[in-house]
C-alpha cells in the first residue's frame, strides 16, 4: 500500500516496553507490517519492526527515518505467532522480534532483485492440499533417527527448515543435507549478509532446505513444508534472553497454525514430548534398537572417598587402552546437596522431593522450589547412619588420580561448559588427541557414535543430587548419549551409591518406556511439568529492605490468583535476590501476565528489578 502522511505505523523495538511506538509514514514511502524501519527513540535512532499500519495521524507524531527491508520479513500470520510467543514467555514483542529475525545488513546487500519479490511478501508455493488436516508431530527415536529424517527431507520436494541446538550442529547438518541441494544457512556460523540472503531466498522459494538455530524459528516456510527440531530435549533450545520460550513449543505451535509437518529428533525425548506421544498428540517414529554396550553398575556405598575409580572401571580402562580404543570418564558438577555415604540416601525436601541444598555456614537445608528451610540432620533418615556429606569428585581430582594410575597414557581434561576462548580451544585439541578424556556432560559432543571403547561415570549420583526436579531426566539422557558413543563390544560402567535407582535400571535394560513410566508418575504426583506449568520470579533491588518489600507485594498479588500455588519469597543468590516460584495450569502465562501487570510497567531501577521466567528448563541453584 502506498503510504503518505495520512498513515501511521506502530513500531516495536528491542526494549522491555510492552507497547509499540507510533510514527508518521514519510510522504512517498511504502511500508507494510513485518518490515523493519529506523526511527527516533529517545535520543537515538533505533531499529524496530512495523507491527501495525492504519490511516490517520495524531498531532505531534514524528516520522520514522527510513525502511530497511526490501519487503516484509514476516507475514500477518507469522506476526500473530510472534505475539503468541511474546505472551507465553512474558517478553516484549519488540525483543521477541529482534531475536527471531535475521541481522540488519546494508540496504544494498539484499536488494529486491536478490530477494526475488517486490514490495509485498511473497509466499512460496504450498506443498499440501488446501484444507488438509494438520498431521501429528513425529518424534524420531532409536538408532539412525537423524539419518532417517535426513532421507525423508532429501527425497521429497517439500521445503524444510531444520532447527538445531547450536552452531556446531548447524555446520554438521548443512553438510549432511547438501547432497540433496544447496542449503540456506541461517545461524551465526555464517556472516550476517549470508544469513540475510538465505532468509530472502527462502521467502522467494529459491531454496528448499534451510538450517538454523533458534533465531531462525520464524524463517519463511510454506504450508506443507517440514519444520524439524533436532535433539528437542536439549536445554540449549532455550538459551538466556528474550523470548524465554523453548524452541519445541514454538515449533509445535507454528506447525499447528501454518499446516506444517513437525518432526522432532531425540535419543531420550523430554518428558513433555513423551507425555504428548503417550496421550496421542504426537507419534513416535522408532527405528532399530541401537547397539548397546555391556553395562555394569558398581555399588560404591562407603568406598568412593579415597579413589575415584573402582577396580571394575580401572580394569575396563586398561583393557580399552590395550585394544587401542579411547576412554571417556564423565564427572558431574559438585553440588551442595547431602547424601548418606552408607546407604546413598539423598536428603530431599519432603514436600517437593528434590534434593535440598546444604549451607555449611548456617548448617541448614533449603529447598530451591518451595523455599522450605530446615536445620541440618545428624543422622540419615534412611539407615540412621551418621555419615552425611556433600562429597563428590571434581574433574581436576579425577584427572590427577587417572594420571597417577595410567602414567603412560595421553590424558586430557575437557570441560566445555566452564571454559571459553583460547583455553577452550586448547582443551578441545588436547582432548581430541587423548586416549583418556575426563570431562563433564558437554564433553560428549567431542565423540561420534561408536568412537569409544569404554565410558565410565565416576559419580553420577552428583547429578541426582541437583536441586532440580529434572535431575533424573538429565542423568538418563547423559547415560543414553554416552552409550550410543561406545563401539560394539565396548562397555559402560556406572559407579553409584544408589545402583537400584530407576534411572540406572531402565538405562541398563535399554528401556525408554520404563524410565518415562516412573518419571511421569513422580511428576504427576507432585505437580511438575508436563502436568502443571512453572514460573520463577526473581526480585532484586538497591537495598535489602526494598527488595523484601517488593517481593512481598508480588507474592501477595500472585497468591490472590486461585489457580496458582505460590512458594516464597525465599532468599536467592546468597541473599542478593528474592525468589518466588509459581505453579499453574495451561493458562499460567496469561494469568501471570495479568497478576504482574502493575509491576511490569516501566519503573525506576531504584524501585527494583523483576525477572520472570516461564517454564524454566535449568533450575537456578
């Protein structure tokens, strides 16, 4: 639509402000919702997205400065989806749009000719029958799940967008799909101009296949296309920053709205996805059972404090080295929870059944969910033993012990989640050449399927002691991922004080259903996702008194909502913050937004800062 001064646009910016800002359309300028513009905001020029256009003007409005995009990046349906994402994550619309659109490049870099369309967004031809019923999301599990998905995407003529958890995976998937045609790459592993060109090529129908990370969730894809999410269980699909919503939720919502086929892959689906399949709202696509290593559960009650490797694990490492195979020893991060050295019982919150955090100075046990605080126990509630401790093995201590035991082996430590930059690159290079690698869960990414002779879990109980209701799910995924990397004839040894735990038993039997049956029973009884939704509200302020006052006011407002269960406020971040946990139903986000409306309006920082995360996947420690 040609625009004159009789038109006004609403523009959303990457700010925490919920409402858009209004501007005049400069005379002779053509603009449409979904295009980005440069406009004055405060004392600066900012990039925003046009989210509305209407006839008429309000006196005193300023015109925006210029249009950045040759054509709208998003059509009306995708803009509406973006509003849903912002509402579900309690993020501003502008911040959501900024995170889910391609980088801004020089106007000459992506011309209308390159884009393949003029002033209106062009939709590539649909690949489905008009009015076709939406298909159930498919969840690819089992051996060869990625190969089976790639073959399906490559051997049809329908377009496909593949969302992966990180840049490294984007590179691998691009290479694997390139045998079927040129792949548009939409992640930060390529430069900004290449990403912008890839987006416009998709919109014009010039590319059939595309790969990207979360920022590509709204990339153009016509009805009948496939929207795939790789490793849907990964927490990396919900990184920090707006919009704080898991990519899985966006994929499923977009597929349902736009008549797309949703395809998810996972060795160990999230409990949310398994529950969806179990209730008939998704379909498991199984392959052959993966080759499974010989699994040995070593009982370490009372014997693991002196030496991190039990005789079975040390012997297995020695045999793997003798056979010219590599060994991976996985170590969980140290936690503050307590357990009994005699029977393995973890001290848990009686209300929430998550490991209680131990504070040595105050000798207290605190639940990170409900905030319940109790004095330190003198005896184990399970066996009445008196050996309660937060003991665990760190990566460095295990490395020293391994070097002493295997002095001639090439040993390296790899902790990619705790190192960055040159140090991380050096660690990775050393680990790639090592015969024995000691690392945390991120070290698994270094190894491909069948590349290990032995995998050993030094003290996986540390993961079960995490103050997080997802602790069992995370450990199960880690065990399964390690098993898939062990070559035929290799082994996997688990050293545990609780070898009869259902996580270990289901894993040893290669029985996904058994694990999810136990886990869903636990979640259902205690009201954890997927049966109820959760949100965490963190409050900070300039002074302790102001912080407490603001947190108490917020808690009072939330308690007035009849469908909420509210815990807290409780101390967080070593008394530098106050934390409130809310349980609700499917409408949690909308009700939470209403209850917090007065508090989320712009306020001086001196009056406090409120951070809200809906559906957290990483529980704060």
